[in-house]
C-alpha cells in the first residue's frame, strides 16, 4: 500500500510569496532544511521555484493548476496540497476554476482523492469577500459549477436555469441549477427499452412530481429515479435556489417529449405542502 507522508512530517512550511506579475521566489527550503540538507534546500528554492516556476512557457496560474492536478492524481491530499491550493489562489485561480478542475480530476484520479481535495479547497477559498449576487452565493454551497445559462432548453423552462456538463463519458450527466420558482415543463423520457432519468440533489431545495401523484420535496442527498415513459416535472422551491445532477440512462429509441408548462396555480399550491 502506498504511504503518503505529509509535508508536516518533514517540517516543511511553504512560504511562497508570489504574484503573477513578479518572479516567484522561495526560501522555505533554506529556512527549514538548510542546515540538515543544504543541497536539497538549494534545489527546492533555486531550481524548482526559482527556475521551473518562472519558465515562460506557462503562467503561474497554469502551473498551479498542473501541480494540483498532479498531486491529487498521486493521492497527495495533505498539507502540501493545502499550501499549493493557497498558492494557486494567490496566482489567480478562482473558486469556479478549482471546482471544475477537481470535478474533472475525480473521473481520472479517483472520487475519494477529489473529495479530500475539495475539503481543503473549500477552506482556502472560504475567506473571500461575501458576494451579494444570489447565484454566486449559491455556488458557494456546492462543489459542482452552476454553469452557463441554459439557453438551449430555455423554452422548456419557466424562469432562469443554468447547465454545467460534468461528464460526457460512460454515463453522461450534468449539473442543472434553477433559480427560485424556476421549473421545467411537464415532460417524459420516452424509451422502447431501458431509459429514464436519475436526479441527485446537490444543493438547495426543490420539487419533483409525477403526473397524478403528490409532489415530492428534494433536499441535498436525495435521489429520484424517474421511470421511462412517465410524465413529470422538477424545479426549485419558491424561496430557494436548487441544483441537481441529471443522469440520462441508456436505452433503446430514447427521446424527450415536452408538454405544457407547470402553471402558477399548480406550483403555488405546493408551497403549503408540509
């Protein structure tokens, strides 16, 4: 079994003071290991950070992204990754960029290591100035990106929604975000065999309803299995943003058929449901 030795084991504390407009310098090697391993300290400070990080081929921003991807890929999700996440933030890597990158890495490097990296990243970006924009504030509640305006399917939604393609391989799925009161129209996932949809709530509060049945509340962690050929709709609660992962299940002769919108009368009646 591979053993990960944390940076704290060696007493290495990174003291990276960098800006993308200025050369990157490092003195932690000499400060922490100069007397014990002077040649290692010199290589760390002068070659790795003094030369490699200052090469012109990539920006510090991009080198931070590459370094974090490499560390997570090797299963290094300890204090050294936390320091590189802090360094990445100082190099201009945004919360959205780190979230999207770690989501992508999860499918190549492994889900548990990505989760570990996300826990560290949340702490690093937690001290950002509180944003007043509601969408940006909602993004802070979840690890998946809100995504871009869902213009392709806007005609099938009441209110504004956003779409982020999370994966296009194996079983493709997306993160769909709804503003308060936003919901999609009644629709059906048709299939001759197989098919259907699976919804996994990741943030906020929402609703799911099949025709002829009571609406069901959706909270983070809830999973809804949508059978093929069943008319239904889903969307946000009136007073909350809402996001779910949407998995389109494979089947034969699959398609989506859209029907009428969910009326305000139908929707407002749900707000009294306990």
